[in-house]
C-alpha cells in the first residue's frame, strides 16, 4: 500500500508539473507572437494559414516546456523525496 501511495504521489506531481509547463510554454509562444519578436507575429498574421502556424508554434513550445518542467520536477523530487517508510502503511 505504501508503494501505491508513493506512486500516486509521484503521478500527481508529474501531471501538475506537465500542465504547469505546458501553460508556461503556451504563454511564452503567444507572447512571442503578440510582441512580434523578430517579425514572427507579422509573418504568421499575414499567412493564409496563420492560425495553423500559431497553433503549431504554441503546441511545440507547450510540449518543450512541459518536458523541461516535468524533468526538473522529477529531479528535485527524487533529491528530496521522503523515504518509503514515511508513507502510510496498510495498518
């Protein structure tokens, strides 16, 4: 039962980290388009398929940031994870 509790704890943390990273990545990608960094916003806006390009850019940034934040979260959690005996037992 302790192992299952530890696994649930890890899965919850990884899901939260992934969602937070994806949100941050989406915000960064949309900010790049909105602030027209390197004329990228203008290029996307003038394209016939601008929405598709913006969606692909946003999805790519969301994926990369989600992986980075989740990997960092795993690294920190593995370093500071309590031992298995600190989880509730079956009793």
